[in-house]
C-alpha cells in the first residue's frame, strides 16, 4: 500500500479506532506516512481531531503522529478540538501541545474559545498557560472577542484574569468597553458587561469615557448608534459629554438622524445644551440634512415640528436640506421642507 492509498483508506475509517490500528499494524510500511499531508496540509490527526474522536487521536499519536502538525491555514490539532474539553485536555495534559499556538490571523486557541463563548474551555486554557495579552492580527484580545459577542460571564472571567486587556486597543483603536457599548442585539448584556469593565478598569473613568477609536468614536457614540438608551443615560450620568463628536464632526444627533433612530432623538430631547443645528465637519451637514438625504421622513418631521430646527442652513456647496432631498429624489420630503430663501 503506497502513501496515497494509505491516507485515503485511513480517512474513510477515521471514526473507527480499531480499523485505524489494524491498518497501521497490518501495513507497517505505512507508519512512516503517519504525518503525510493532503492538499490542504491536513494530517490524519487533523481529521480525527476535527471530529473530536479521542480514541482515534490516541492511536495515531501512539504510532507517531505529530501533535503540532500545521495545515495550510496554520491550524494544529489543538485548534480542531477547541469545542471538546476532553480532547483538549488529552492533547494538553498528555501530549503537552502549545496552548498559545497561532493559526492564520494570529488566533490562539483561547481566542477561538472566547469568541464561541465557551467559559469552561477558556478557564482550562488559562489555567494551562494561555496568554491573555495576545491578540489577533487586527488587535483583538480574548476579552475583546468575548465582549463583542456579548458573553457576559466569560467577559467577567477574562476581566478578572487580566484586567489590563480592558484598555488594550485594537488596531482601529477600540477598547472592549466600546465593543460592549456597540452591542445592538442584547442591550442587557451590553449594560452588565460595560458596568463590569468600567468598575475593573486600571485607568480613571473620565479617561475611559473619553477614549476615542481611530474614527473618533467613543463609548457614548457607540451606545447611541446601538440605540441602547439605558446605557446612554448611564454614560451621561457618569459625565460623558453629550456634544462629543467623531472625527467627521458628527455627534449623537447626526448619527441618530442618519440611521432613522427616532427613539434616540426623543431621549436626547430630554437633555439641555444640545445644538440641534450643528453642522458636521465634512460637508457641513446638519442632522436635518442627513435625514433628508437618507429619506427618513419621520426624522425630518420630528426635527422640524418638535425640535424646530433651522431648515435654511447650507452645506459647503450652499445646499439646504430641501435641496438634498430633491437631489436624492426623496420627493415627499422635498415637498414638505421649505425651499431655499
């Protein structure tokens, strides 16, 4: 049996430890091919690990399989078993594999487990020496990944284990606190995680609230965009500046008007000192202009009737909100807004 035939036969029987053992014992010449790779760089141990068959893994390792074999994606057997605590413990405790092995994108096993929300596996990897200051190529730590997915208890555990990660920014300059504030599908998780992160941060609260990513966004703007009104109120109560704007000069009102978030505008209308006619720094567009350009009629009506904004403000090119609505063929809005004086 040549090496190609051996691998094809073994793959077909990869879920049967007895057949794999018989194959290796009967064709002793194939044992030297135990670490042969297919066209994707996968070894037999990759295949067995992928289906979490520890009995087959044990047979392969007994006959000399490399527990640190790497495929074309940089994945090792430890990455393949990341959803199985038993298989993971087998590789780490008995075969002493590298718990910080990186696959493509610089992902370590603990990062994958954190993204998936598997607390038990993250705990085991951490206790086995997983480094929590490591990050993916785009700068996300295990904590950031857990937070961005809304994994509450896992986020708390990782915070307790390595609180410095709270202020470890991604390549785009974002803190885990911003990932929490940006959670749009689970506001309760966002609030609980945010409270925990803020209470365990190693820098003063005002500095954390004021931190901006590379686009100029801070936690307040993230919570406004995610429409998390309780979190928005909490951050304002903690001293966040309601007039904060991003690098394009767009504040919460601009973003709410652009995204058709009427509930956010109504909440902001309970605050004092906001400039509802503020132009952004890019095209000098006011919130009304953004709403008119996007075709958000309900936002336009609210700004005009309730807030009573100035419809005659002009952008860099001298256009009003009515002109912008007409340009983008939002005819009903164009007819509703007053023409340029």
